[in-house]
C-alpha cells in the first residue's frame, strides 16, 4: 500500500470514517468482493508486511480474508457488531402489513429477508398475496422471497444502498 495510509472500506464505513476525520477514504461502493478487488488493485507488487484489519459483522455474505488470500495479503477479521433477528412483528406493523398498507419493504441481506419471511409467516401473513413491493440489495437477498412465490420483488442494479434506494418510486 502507499506510504500515506488510506482507509479502504465499504460505503457506510466510508461515510463514518470521513466524519471521524480520516483524510483519505476510498470506498469500494459494493460488497466484500468489490472491497477485495479494490484492496488488491491498490496493493503494491508485494503484499503489505502487516495484515489488514477488517472490522466486520458477525454474519456476513463475503469473506475478505479468503478473497485476498491468493494475493498474499493477510487480513485479520474482527467482529464488531451482530444483528439479532426479531421473533415477532410489532402489532401495529403486523396489522399494516397484513392490511396491505405498506408500499414496500427494504431487504439488505439474505439473513434479514429470511427473518422477515419467518416472522410474517408466524403472524399468519401470506406475503405472496400482498401488493407490498420488496426492494432487495441483490439477487441473493431476493432468493427466499422468490422461493416463497412473491412476485413483487425489485433487485438493485448494484449491491449498494444508493442502488437499492433508487428502486423506490
């Protein structure tokens, strides 16, 4: 990497890093594979002497360490957060969803789509019969909804939040 260290990260982390005062922040604008390509492209002919630190969630779709292993770049992954799925929909949300009063649901991960499907089914809500649109970050995120038979699914062009939000009318 360059003599002046920079922070290479995903979009949300880039925003937080800039706000915290990091001078050079480069965003991969995508998922862990996009980040791996960015890191590899910015690495010098030989791998950094020390491992890169990847601050990550407990459950993640990609593995930066594995993606960079072939380049000789070592990665130390540290879990700094975890998501805990709700086991039931709050009554107000359950009633609004069942009544077709929600225009759409944002799905950021396969895990959250699976969890949403489970709590909707537990509440007796048939997702495939509702007019509610499902905005998904990727085809992988949309998979459990498609398997259920939901046909009101829209998938982001790129796996980033800006592309996901651009789907909303």
